[in-house]
C-alpha cells in the first residue's frame, strides 16, 4: 500500500512537471532526455522508443506479446530486443545465434549433427561456435557421432576399431 502511494505521487509529480511551465527551462524541457531535472523523479516513458534506466526494453509501444512487456519492465520469454526503439525479434533456432534457452545453434534446423532441431546440444558432441558445425567429442565414449562408424566405448569389441571405424 505504501509503495503504491509513492508511485502515484511520483507519477503525479511527473505530470505536474510536464504541464507547469514554471518547472521547465527556457526551451520548455521538463527534464527529459538528461536535460534539466525532475527533483530525483524518473519519468516512466514506456513506449517512447527510448530505453530509460528503469526499463528492460522499449520497443515503441505498450503492447505485450511482441517481445517487450507492456510496462517495458521485462523482455518476454522467446524474444530478444537487440535495437532500442525497434520491435523485438523472436528467437529462432537455426539462425546461427545462441539465444537462451538454446545451448547450440549450428545454422540449420536438422538434428543428428550435434545440435538438435530445437537447438539443444546432442550427447557425444561439442558445439564450440555458433553457426559452425558441431564436432564429435571423442572416439571411445560409447556414442556414435561425427565420422565414427561405431563406438564400443573402448570395449575392444570385434568389428569396431580403436579409431571407431568398422572392421572387416
């Protein structure tokens, strides 16, 4: 209850500073964009395409479901907001970028190559760089990956060589 009173008072002060000419400088600025001052009150300008210190994002509107919350307080799950004032973009698997919750992104939407179709690293593979093909971690780990034809986990099983290739 106390916080809501403070917030209401701060909003009222911001509105008063924007309307009353005596509180602005000669140019008519009421302390926005780093000019002038508002007596320590930070105006909440969500939706103005300018990311203020209290905003996680500002995509130029007050609409939820487009990547930036209606109150600009958080970036919504499944989105990233790389450019202030522009719409946020949806995270896409296969775009050669690793964005949470992805653990890899090899630039395609195909699984079985170390990075799954949902951009999760597959067992037996290492994916050190975004946009680059994953590599098999090692021969002898019991997982057939990369150029391996077999992998017996170093059990010396007939038919699988120490280089993880099929033997005649």
